[in-house]
C-alpha cells in the first residue's frame, strides 16, 4: 500500500516542476514514483486553470474580444 505525500513533499514537487525538472528527476529528489509526481502536478495545476476560465475578468476579456 502506498503512503500519501506530505504537504511539504507536494510543495517540493511543484517547486521543482516550476524550475523545469522532469517528472523522473523530481521523483528521485522527493522520494516518490514518477506517476505520483504526474498526479500531484495535474491535481494542483488543473484547478487554477479552471478557476481562471470561470473568473469574471476572463468573461470580461471574452466580451471585449467579441466587440
């Protein structure tokens, strides 16, 4: 059974990803599997883009483009 990554480990995954490291290198440095790194990155970045797409500012930009 796999254990869950701590909050600090998840933050480290995201920090290393922001520096441009690949999933394999991040997995080695953090001490988890490459699929775990991919899941953390997908889980933490997708909601940000979904929130941006639904924000009032984005809707206003869409209207300005249409006009």
